[in-house]
C-alpha cells in the first residue's frame, strides 16, 4: 500500500495542521464519506463540518460512515455550488474530491462550471491562512476539462493573496489523480 506517494494521503497530511485548528470546515464533495471522516476525526471539538453532495446515496454513505460525529456535521444533499447559501461563516478548511462517486454509475460526475463556482464561493469565504484542497481525476472526459479549468483559474490567482501548489505523481499514468492545495495569505 502506498503511503507518502498516495496523493489523497499526501493531501490529508498537508491540510492536517489547518484541520486541527479550524472552526468551520467544508467537504464540498462528500462521496462515500472518506474525506468527511478524516476531517471529523481530526477537527477540534468546537469545529463544525458541512458535508455537501448532490447524490442521496453519497449523503447516506457519509452519514453511516461518520455517525459518531453526526452532532458536529451538517449533511446537505445539495450541489457544492450552493455553499454560500448554507455556510454563513468564514471557512477555515475546504476539501473537494472531484469526479464520480466510487462504486456508483459514472454518469453522475462533477462538472467544471459548478465546481469553478463552488471554488469561487469557498475563496470568497476563506479565512486568512485558510486552506482549500482539491483532488482532480482526469481519467474521464469531464474530469480533464474540470482539471484544466481549475488549473487555469488557480494559476491566475494573485500571488499576494494566495499560495497555490499542485501535487502529482510523475511516473504514473498521465490521467492519475492529482491535487491542488491553496492557502489564503492575505
């Protein structure tokens, strides 16, 4: 099993210090609940977590997987583009794990238009030193469009306000998942 070279593990370890200090966390794509569980297990007692997903099946999986933390999580069967309607406070950490629901039909995928809108919503609410982690999957047509759209947007963010990194595995297939981490610095 890969540890350091597994991109999702690397993303988790990279954002862990911020998660431990956060008051408000958003999992913009709850999926099967893996990221939501990681966030809930590592956040402090006073923190509140919002878990978004458009699929009922995903929200149900996430609720089951995170049941011991249910009192600290708001589960929302809503598109992540609706973050600003449901989160009325500054966001300290946000996580996106894009693509499709593992184990489900691949016809329901995140779309670049709604993802970009959601990322912009998060950035508008991101606290100083707030972190946003985004996993992209380019192994399907919309995933490639989505990743390119995000790369273009994130690369153009003003360096005085944000630091953005891209983390990929160089010797894996070109469509292997990779991640962006951005921090609001001003």
